[in-house]
């Protein structure tokens, strides 16, 4: 019997050792993951989210991924000087744990670049959806918001744990040796006192009304190795139940911490849903994504809401916050000159690229103009000053082009940092969103340049032949007003037949490509014809707006009849240019025959034909610009500020959170008022002990029961009084903060709608300005090709070069203005969609296009006829989400688009996209 009893005690000792060691780090981490994910998934349906969406795990392809053991990571690179302190601190030898720790030379994932979808040249080519996916995979910002949500969930698990039945157990072993005097028995004595792990346990339970139940079991075994007795056992089973009746009593007080933790987690899941769509905007247009999840606990003790006092200043009063950051719309609606403010983010890069293309086209046009002016100078039709004026404009444009290219590279580097990529990674943004603003196709501009260069080379041949003939007849007379040739040539003075054949071949190539470009322009005109009905409808809507009349804008600009007239003129002009190109395309043989019959110079005839072809291509490019310009359309936004506020009050998740936060602050008044009351508790306790040396022989005769009241008068409540008054003031501050939040949000919506309407009107004004600039370029450039009329001098006007340079400069400026207005309008419409709370993104973080106009969302409001800006809808649940569009996951293989794009922003978002090859968990 004694042997079995001793064996049970040894087993208790072993269990005690296991309790001391505890479970592994991995066990606790996985347990925390499971519980946190569970409570987040519970709140997801209430927040209009999906279960399983937010996890803190990082994909192995991410730059943030740590391939090492998460529970025992190796030591990262340390500063050498600081590391000496780990080895010896203040003359004391440091811990060997730091000296012998495993080390790693890497901070980032060393293999993250292996998963990048690089092209053959080692570049990362991204369109907008791929850029968003890349940011979600590599950028730390989004990951940190998810981790804050996770920590908020840990607070909930702790607050729930406070109401669970909690078990505690421990064990102790003490050997005591007493001297003969200390022992009191006249001789030395030694004892072994063992408290088994299984017999030193405690149970605690917190009730929802404030009751606290504590049940304990204590067992002590004592062996005495000298003296009369050699063994003694004591067992005590006790309990205590305390139920407050006044202070600290009631569910309103006891459940407050758990209630706030749960409501905060719900608010954080809502915030994360809004942050996901805001993060898309941050990548797309550079707008701040706003506030994501925010942890309220963990400051005191590292768990739950320990240290909660119910007021501000660290006491978690006004627990929800009121979005004081000021993300209330507007979205950069400040216009810049005749255009609008430039976009940021990915769309801003596309805008910068398009401006760069416009500048390149302007430089090409100036270079061509210089060639034409030099030819006119050689022909004696213009003076040297005008040629130099055009050259100076060309040099200035080239300098500005270099600056723009450098600025674009700097913007690309900044965007790489936003995506979580290093700045030295080659990155290319390739998207057809703004391809419609290539008013003159690059291939057509290049072909026109080739024709100009070819005509210039033929002109140089003729000039050199003329100079050679002049020197042969009178070598002592120098050529007056000679200009250095802009084209180096090694041709003989008299062209050889082989060179004539080469010139004819080049002309044939130019003519064939001109016919191909003519077909492209005809396709552009057909696309314009297809979009004319919607253009007419939108112009009619704009014509009725009050802003048009208030600004005194010519109503003829919004006339559909004027648009039709312009289109008819465009078709007639195209037919004329097409007839010229067709005629020139078959002119080589006739040129050779005419030159042979008349004894004329065949090179001179080819030069004239090439020059006429260059002129025709110039006119063709201007006609293409007119067609593509008129094909750009934007539907007017018909939404009043009052309707916008009503929609936002129902759909914005942060508005839901602010309503809940105000109620939280109001509820804390009652919570803090409870501390002003007296302490009055009902106490019921008891215990029962064993009889004899048998630890299990528990007898009622060796027990006790107690019941009574504990009272503490509220004589000292100064601190509690101050906290209570502070909570009253914070509630009033919360009320004011709430309606100021609504005011600022309303102000932002009004500003955004105002900017949208301004952009939609200004877009038509800028369109007219571009058309005028095109006409000016057409007039000034064609003036160089016109032969002098009979009876008029051959000289051109003294302002020809200046007019040409000014016309090209105006065209560049108004093109960029038109582009900026359209881009800003699309940015503002995206801002409006987000400010209304309507923007949704799919599981990959890509925006889901709205399936209905903004006004259609008014139908889902609880009381659309009675809703006022200051009213709070009774139903705060989000409406059913629209159908998720299925996006293809493969890369787009299409090259650069050469035609006009008629797709709206929604249609653009539905196109196949270039996406990373790694799926986001």
C-alpha cells in the first residue's frame, strides 16, 4: 500500500516537471493562429466580407517571406560595434546564447526574384491589375494592416478567455534541515514537503453579472526523517463565490471590455474591407488608402484590454475613433491652368508616358519643320533668322524631352518602392488605357518623318549638283548665304543611275506604307461613326447644365448638329487626301517618263513627288488626330450631392464604424458611473479537509461554510468622479466629432462632384482647343508646301517660322491639357465610387466594375424619400454585392494598340490583364 502511494507521488512529480517545461513555441503560435482566424471569420459576414480572406501568412514568392523557422529565426546581420556589447556588457560576460546563435546574411527573402514574371530582357512588365497583385505580394503596407487585424483578434480571444473556466496547477518540493535547537525536539530534524501537481489545482470562473467563483484543491505530503513521526498528509478543498450587487455588478459593466473588443474587431474587419479597395486606388491613382485595422488592446500586459479605464488618454475612451485623418473625398480636385491636376500612381505613370509621347511627336514635328524651312531658305523664300528661330525651338523641345524622361524614371523608382520592389529592378508599365490619346499614330508619324528625310536627302543631292556646276563655271565666285547642310552625304555631284534606282525604291516603300496608314485612318473614322450616337446624347445632356450658361460658353460647342457637320467634313477631307496618296503611289513610272521626254532632272521630279507625299502624310496624320479626338467620349455624371450623401450613409463601412464608435462612447458613461457606487458584495465560501493521514479522506466534520456581506462606503471617489466627468465630456466631443465627420465627408463629396462636372464640361472645351490647334498646324505647315501664286513673290511671310513654332507648341499644350482633364475626370470618378462606399474588389484585389449607374444605388436605401444628411439609416447592413466578374488569369499577349480605344473605364477593367504567375493566398 505504501509502495503504491509513493509511486503515485513520483508520478505527480513527473507531471510537475512537464508543467514546468510547457508546450513548444510552435504549439502556442499555431494555437493563436487558429483562434484569431476563427474570430475574424466569425465577424466577416457581419462586415460584408468573406471568411478566410485575411491571414497573416506570407506567400513564399514574396520578398517579405522568411524561409527560416518562424519560432527560432536565425540572427540577422548586426552592427559590429553594437555586437561587442552582446559579448561583454559593462564588464560582464554576455550570454553564450547570442554568441552561438545561428546567423543569416539575408534580411529579405533571398529567392524572391525567382518568381518574378520577367520578360526576355529581364524587365518586369506590368499593367494595372498586375501592379496591384505585385503590391499585394511584396509591399509591407498591406501585410502590416492584416497583422493589426490579427492582433485585434487576439484581444478578442483574451477577453473571451476571461469568461472561460480557467484552471491553474502547480507543484512544490522542499527539503528542510533544522538544527537541534531550531527543531524544538532536542535533536536535528529534516523533512521533505511535497505538493503534487495534481493536488495543487485551482478553478476560476468569471460570470457575466460580475460573480467570481474560485475553487481550489491543495494537498501537502510531509516526510519527517527524524523524530517520532515519519509521514503526514493534509488535503483542503475550498471555494469562494463573490457576487457584487452595486459597484462592479451587472452585465453593462462586466461585459463592457468583451463588448468593446468584439465591436472593435467587427469595425476592423470593415476597415480592412474598405482598405482593400482603397489600396487598389493607392496603386492605381496614388490616393491614400486610408486607415486599416487598428489594435486597441495589448498596451498593458500584452493581451486584451488590460488597463481599461473607460476614458481617453490611454484608457480607451472613444474606442472607435472618428476617422480624423480627413479621407473625405475631393481626391486632388485642383485644376492646373486650362487642364487639370496630374494623376499619381500607375495612372500617373501612364499619363507621364503619354505626355512624353506627345513631346516626342512635337520634337519630330519641329525637326521636320526645320527641314522644310531649310529647304525654303535654300530656295530663297525665307531668311536665315526664321530658320534659326525654328532651330532654337527644336533645341528647347529636346531639352524639355530629356527632363521629362528623367522625371519619368524618378517616378518609376518611387512607384517601385510603393510596390515593395527595389529601385534597380527594370520595370515597364504597359497598358492601353491611354492609347486612345495617341492622336497621331506613332507609325504614321515615323512614316511622315521618313518621307521628310528622303525629300531632304534628294534636295541635298540637287543642291550639291548645283554647287558643283557653279564652281565648274566660275570657281572664284563664292555661294552667298550658304548654310551648312544638316544632312551629311557622300554622293557625287551628279547622281548615278544606281542612286536613282535606290531613290525610286525608297519612294515605292513610302508609298506602299502610306496606303497601309490610309487604311488605319479609315478604320479610325469608322470607329468615330460608331460612337457618334452616344456622343450626341452626351452633348445634349451637357448643354442643359447650369454651369454652361453661367460660364457663358458658346452653346454651339455642345451642338450635335455641329458634331455631325464636323464628321461630314472629316470624311470629305479624307477622300481628298486619299485621292492624293493614291495618285502619288503610282507616280514613279510617270515621273521617270516625263523626265526622260522633257530632258528634265529625274531626281528633281522624285524630290517633288516625295515632298508632296510628305505633305499628304502630314494632312493624313492631322485627319487621324481629328477622328481620334472626337472619338474620345465620357458619359456625364448625373448625381446630386444630396443623393451622394444618402448613398454614402448606407454603403460606407467607415460611416458604419463611426456610428458604432459614438455608441461605444455613449455606453462608457454608464460604465464609468458604476465606479461611483458603493462596494456591496455577497460572499459565500467554504472548505473541507481530510481526516488522518489519508489525503482522500475528506469529511464534512472537518469543513466550514461562510456567507455574508461586504460593504465599502463611497467615501473616497475623487479619481472615479474625474473619470466619470471625463467620459461625459468625451461623449459630447464624440457627438461633435461625428457630425463634423459627416460635414467633412459631405464637403468632399460636393467637391468631387463639382470637379467631375467641371471636367466633363472642360473636356469639350479642351477638345475644341485641340481641334483649333490642329487647324493652326495644318495651315502653317501646308503654307511651306504651297507654291507662290502667279504674280506674287516667292518669299514667305516674315512670321512663318514663328507661327509654325507657336502652332506646334500650342498643339502640344492643348493635347496635354485634354489628356489631363480626361485622366483627372476618371480619377475623380474612381474617387467618387470609393467615397460613396460602392467600390469592391475581387479576391485578387482587382476592382470589380459597377454594374449600374450611381443613381441606381439609391433604390437600396431604407427610406430614400425621408433620408436626410443628418439622419442615420436604421439598417446599416451593406447591400448584396454585385456579381463578381471572372477575370482571366493568363497574360495578355497583345502588342501596342494602334487604333482608337472606345472602351469605358469599366470595359477597360474587364479586359484580359497581365497578372503575376503566383497566386495570392
